[in-house]
C-alpha cells in the first residue's frame, strides 16, 4: 500500500483501562479514542513537556483527543464527545493517564514514562 501524504486529521485507536471495583478487584473497560494527527514538531514538544513534567495528563488529553466511541453513561447510553464530557472523563482517576499512554503508544510504538 502506498503512503498517502495528505492524511486525515484524525484516527481511531483502541484504549483500555482497568478501574478499581469492590473487594480489591479491577474491571477492564475498552473504548476507542479518536486522536488528532498532530505535526511531528508538536509531538516532539509534547514529549519534551511530558518528560520534564511540565504538562499534565489532562492537558495532553485535551490537546490530542478529538472524539471517542464506546463510552456510556450509567443508563447505557452512548456519551457524545463534547468539551464538557471530555472534562468530566479526564477527572476520573487513571483515565487521562491511560488515554495519554494510548496516544503516545500510537505515535511512537512504545509506552511513555510517567
């Protein structure tokens, strides 16, 4: 397959997280993130900021996340991607870290260090 120079502005990528539940157990949740396709120069800046601790996981998510699928409310209805919903999502412990990890893995092929 030939490389297309003018790629879409976003791409879908799987994300999963294990969240704590009762009795010392974890429950695995999977969903898809729609990530923005940032320019290489901005990716380098973000990686440098992360390495220095100058950017939070929530800030990374706000910059790179353009949508999602597979996220539901307590009644099982799909939650639409909005700024308010994103803000709510990244306040859930562990979520922003896992989304950031999924993003950096998608562009580097390896997990980032916190």
